[in-house]
């Protein structure tokens, strides 16, 4: 930006300090693109940084298809503003249904009770208000502004008040606070030793098991707290809109409902463990390519029903923090997007926590007005020594541009999160590691936060998330189990680099930015160090010895003649293939975060074909970040079984062996669709506009038709549909019943009556998370019987089919649970639906309407119960 333009914009500012600060920022210029594996930021990025907010401008761009278009880049103007605190939704508890809840004691998994965090938030707010009443303006601003990149022991740091805070000093304890440590990642404590590498988010989703999701969150929360971390930078809940998008594996798949439930359980677990959760990345950050220089163009209904839903569920779980994303949303940067941050999150959702920027995603001082509460890491560009906030924000307050009441609100929200999770307790441990200096003994105490329970959860969730896609001729389980009545295999061979260890250990690549050996997590800031990593070779060899099975292996992916030769005459040949991805600051073999294609890495297709040509019992194990094109071998007559294992963390080998040998009957289900042809996917990676700092327009033209919804709407048969997975046993579904739940008690009867009459919800604070809208309204119940010979678990799924007037996709997932049954056992299962589940967003009325009330005619809502998005066992209907 030219200084002449800056001077004209700053004419009204009275302070030379501000002018000097802003001019200094203007000279910083664009950050260098972080494209090496040595950067260790939470989310390093090349971000263009103007020192002040500009008036609306228009930038010439090209669309993903290459045609020229324009994206108006809208920035908040620098002008005096006012601030009124957002009203706090007032709701009364309802015994057994809407229960006053402290984050340390959430309702049990499966409970119909909805947690009411209102009283806990009030207590936290009262403490925060009392605390900041003792702070100067500068100290309040410091609570909102990170100390700058690499200026603290964590990837993000809020300084103490006072700066020399001493917990042994009574005056400091009374007047000040000790600061905050923010640390990655969504699967474990990044840059720390003696921690667990938990299964990735996509595996948590693949388990479809709320209990394991909650436990994963709880144990991560315990480990973060044990290391002295206040805010864990997760869970990640951007949707797998694009199959090859780099960070899909960090999130919970492609469906908003499944992702929302996984986010809800993870947040509850993390905060029960004493660590603040951070729901990220708000919002529409669905690819890595040009993530800082793209505008996601999303209509209001799609935004509400699809992409915002997991964030709403996180707020309902009491999340203290949300991270806004790098990209623009409809022409405005996410971290200064008034529509998203203020109108929806803090208004419509009634959010009482704080919004932090992704690392380097802040673009102006005026972002304080548009809803941003915390600047991370605090400097304009990494290590620049300048900040949009800090002294600049102080001056903007003093010259009347930004009201101090807004700074109070920011600081109160941040401190309230600290108090809500009881981090003011004297027992909360200090930070015991240094993310940037892991080898300095004076700043690393090497605290071991792992437990036997944590290790067991990693293994169990790793097993529960394995999806069995194919199993022919009794190929599995191995070991002569009663399922197929065969004898144990005399000999097996493991083929492929993914069966064994990396050449120099599991942490040989910075931020896991490389592929060698078993793939147990993707790459980027969403990673953790492996304290250990069990390989399939380790686990299978140990397990096979129980039956005296001979085990051999060949860990070379490219010597196809030898792979084929060693597979001959083996009772079974297990081929291990993989596909990796991650964050855009690391380039692995030309995959700059996003995958270049959907083929297996290291020539995996050819490896499977070579082995299958010589062995008629070829079992393929896939460790992948997401869908693959498996057309080259999936239907091969000698490929008898396919296990989709995902990214399982420390215990990957044990989890795979447990399923292969039937110690864990596979119960995982796909959290995305595997297409028959790559061309069947409707959303490719958006390309074009290669100019480094120009804005790429990304149109979300598919609207509500994400993943399986597109396949259903276009009547395209997938290879393996969303929700699919088979078991070593069989199940039968009978006796469907759909009943309205009697509300009782007369709570919010007028609102319920209006909704039932087809009216939209009123535009009142917090309406989208209102208790009456989310309480169970209908019960879908049915019997499930295990009709097979072994114990096993099934995942019954409930789908809605709205009438044509709703203009919705053919099927919408709105319920699921997991059921464990012995052979011959029958269990009655009940899944509830809320009015919110049965609603659609009315863009005119700006409210939720029941799903049969849009347009003319209305009609019944059909309900299906099944084992996947296409395998429906029972059908019914309800008139709302």
C-alpha cells in the first residue's frame, strides 16, 4: 500500500503514535509464503497485511474455471463507532431436560438432557468483570493481544497482568492474572514430549460412537491441562466438501450433523478435562490452495444448514473460544466479518465466549468492531514487532474511534473462558514445555501426561474407526475364528511400506510433512509428536504367533516383481497402501497441502494389482486422509477384503490387528462417500488466479448438496456410500415406531405453537440454540437383533426425507447411535429428533421453519432407519 493513501485515511486520527505505528506496519508488506516444513506456527500463512482497514474495494480475479470475475473486498471503515453489549439469552432450567451444568460435570453421553451453561457463564462473567475493573486500558488491551510470534513458550501466548506476575504474590493474585497458553492441535499436544497422538478427527467421526468421541476429548483435555495449556486449538470442524482438500483429516467428515455431534462431544470432553476448547476454522475454509486469498461465496441457507451447524453445536457444548479463518466470506475477511461474528455467532447463537484470529488472519485494527476478540499471535506478520492492536488499539480508543466498552467486552469474554473452566484454581499447573525450544532443559520439565486409560482409548478408538468395506469368501477375520469356521492361516505376508516403520522413526519429518512407514496422522499444525508408534508389522506378527502362523514381509512399494513373487503360495497377502495430505506450508512431492489427485501414494494401485495377480486372498489395508480412487483394484476377484483404517495415532498397528483377527468386530462407518469415478464428485479443488495476492472466487454453487446429498440428488451410484461399513455378524431391524414426545410443563408453548403452525422462529438473541427448539420432540424407536454368530456393534442411522416444497436434498442424516449385541440378542433402540432437526432456514424470515412448511402445500416428513445413507431397513412418516 502506498503511504499517500495511508496518510489520507489517517487524517482524522489525532495521535502521532498511531500514525507512526500504522506507517511502520505499512512498510512490513506481504509476509513470505511459508512453504517449508521448518515453520512451526499454528497455521502459518502468506498473508497480505494492510495496516489499516480500507473502504470497500474491488479486486479483479478469476474463478476456479478460469473466467474473469470480480470479488468486492469489503473492509470496515475507520470511523468512530459505538458499542452495545450483546444481550445474554435468558432461559430457565427444566428438571431432567435443560439442566444447569458446569463444564467439569457435563451430562453423560446419551442423556436426553441439554446442558444449560447459563449460570456457569454468569459466574464466570461476574469474576471477569470484577477482574478487569482493576485493569488499566493498556492491560485490558494486552489481554486481547498475543505477545507476538515466538515470544512465549506456546504457539500463542497472552501476557500476564502485571507482566512480572508472581503467583506467590497476594497482590498479584488479587489484581492480576497469569496469562494464557494456546497450543495446537486437534489430536494432541503439539511440540511436547510424553503425550499421546490420538486418532485424527476423521477417525473419531468414522467410529460414529459418541462415547469414544467424548472420551477422546476428555483425555486430550487432561493432557493439555497436564502440560499447563489453557486453550487447545481444536476441534477442527470444517467439512470435507472437496475430497482432496488438505485438512479434511483434522475434521469430522462431510456431513454437518455427524460433524456437529463429533464437535459437541469433543468440546464437552475437552472442557471437562479442564482445557478450553477452540472451535475452528470459522468458516468456509474448505481447501488449502489460496486459503488466505480466496473468497468463499456461500448463500445464507447453505451457511446456516451446513457450514455453521458444527459451530452452533460447539457453542451449545459451552466452547469458550472460536477461531476465525484465513479466507474471505462473500467478499469480507472472516476475521472482520460482521455478519458471521456479530450477527450470527454473538447475536443469533447467543455466544458468550471469544473469537480469536487464526495465526496471521487479522487484517485491521477495526476488526475489534466487527467481532474479533483476540489477536493471534499478536503481530501483523510473524516477528514483525508491530500489531494491529496493542498500542494501536489503545490509541484508537483514546481518539474516540473504538469505544473502551468494546475493549472491556473483549477482555471480559476472554477472562470468562478462563474462569468458566476453573483455570484460576491454584492447582492448575504452569506451562511445562517450550514449543520453540524443545531441547532446552531449563524450559522443559518433561512432564509425562500419558496414562494407561489414554493408551487404551487410542487403541479402542483406532479399532472402532476401522471401516470394513469388503469381505468375501470368509477372508476375515484371520486366525481361524468361528465366524468362518476355517483353520488359522499357515502363512501370511505383509507387503508395502505402510506395514512397517519409517527409516528413522515416526517423527523424522517436521510436522509429519513426509510419508515413510505406517501413516497415522497427516501433516501440518494439526499434529503431535509420536512418543511411540505401533506398526502393523509389530502387532500382526505378535498376534499371529498365537496360531503359529508364519509371517514374512516386503516393505518396498516399488519392487513389483518381488512383491508378486513373495505373495505366491501365502495363505493371505496383506497389502498396505496410503494417501497423505496436510497444510499448505508444507509441500510433499508436489502436494501443497491439498492432494494433487485421489490415487494411492507410492504407486499403491500397482502394488495391489501385482500382489493380487499372484495371490487369491489379497487383503488391502488403507491408511488414508480421505477418499481414494480404488477403481483399479476394488473389484479384482482376488482382492477379498478391504479395511479402511484412516489415521489411528500411536496404536495404529494394534488397532488394525485387533480388527483383522476379530478381537474387535468392525463397527466403523464411512464419514464421507467413496465414488465409483472421480468425476462423480461435484466439487473439485478450486484452481485458477495464480497471481499470489489476488483473490480467488470459490462459489459454493452446490448449495446443500454436499457429498452423499449430491450423489442422491443426481442419482449417482457410489462405490461405497456415506455411512457404509460391514461387520463379521449380521443385524435385522424391525418394529419401527415414530411418536411425538409430550412436552409437559408448558415451557415456551407459544413459540412451539407458532413453529407447528409454520411460522419462522423470531429474531431474538440466542434463538438458534434455544432449548425449546433443540429439546427432543419426536422419538424414533425400533428393534435391532444380532442374527449372526458373534458379538458385534451396529450403527443405526436416521435420515429425513423432506417434502419437495422444502427444496432439500433427498436424504438428510439427523440421528445415529451405536449398539452392541450378543448373538441372538435384541434391543429396543430410541433416537430422538428435535424441532431444530426438523427445520430449514428461511432466508426471508431469517428464522427456522419446520421442514414441511416452505412453499405451497407442505406435506409429511418421511423418516428412514438404516445402516447407511442408501441401505434403509425401516421407513415411516410424521406430520409435523
